[in-house]
């Protein structure tokens, strides 16, 4: 089951003028490792867009640590 690990406070500007709220999500895999990805929600409403897997970590704490280290430039 996936969960939101971290919600970024600054909106991410898109090339079309829409701004996006970004959040880092994660889920435990069958082998016990955790995967992490990003989700972006448009400020105009509608469906979120998810990235492919961005990281694989040994546990939830390390996945959260990965998420909190992401910079605004990475999110863009």
C-alpha cells in the first residue's frame, strides 16, 4: 500500500503556466525494500501525474530521508 511520505511546500512551475503541488510517495515491495516516486497535483484541479520509480531504499525511514533531500530544481 502506498503512502504520502512528504509534501513539498513550494509549488512547482510547469512549462504551460500551471503550477503543481508536489509530494513524495512510497510503498513497501514484496521483498521488504521500499520504492519512492513523485506525484504532482495541478493547481487547476484534476488528476495527479506520477513519476516512475525514483529510488529504492532498504526501509521507510531511508525513503523519507531521500524525499526530504530533494531540491526544487530536482522537482522541476
